[in-house]
């Protein structure tokens, strides 16, 4: 089997291949680091539980400043959750359309 390298491709095809790689990497990175945790109600439940636990821990250690910080973060959760859930929904629309495997495949094959 003959091996091919990207360097043996014409420059325009190299750029197109790079574009596909960037799109796939961007999609995977955003999903992994942001959407899977912040884009679901379950992810926000984990955040609330963590902050509640942190607040209790800091209270047991007499760390009043940290208790206040944890409480402030807890109070901000509903707003942040709403913003992230709305953004995640828009992201899912994008990944179901322009950034879907089928769409990227169609672009690659029709170029």
C-alpha cells in the first residue's frame, strides 16, 4: 500500500484538508471542554452540589470570606446556567447543520 503525505497534495487541497481538520477540532474541543458540562442541567446540578459542598467545608473551617465567595457563586448559577443552556442549544443547532459530519463530508466531496 502506497503511503501518502499531506505534503504531496497540491497547496489548495492541503488548505482544504487543513480547513476540515480545524472544523473537526473546533467542534470536538468545544464539546469536550464546554458543552458536555455547561450545556446540560445535570452539569449545572454538579456545579451547584460542588459549590454547596465547598460552602459547607469552608464554614466548618471558619473561612468566612470563602463561604461568602461560594454563596455569591451559588447565587450566580441560575443566570449562568440560563446563558450556557441557551448557548448550548445554538451550538447544537450549528453542529446538527453546518458543522455536522454530513455537512463537512458534503463540502469535502463537492469542493
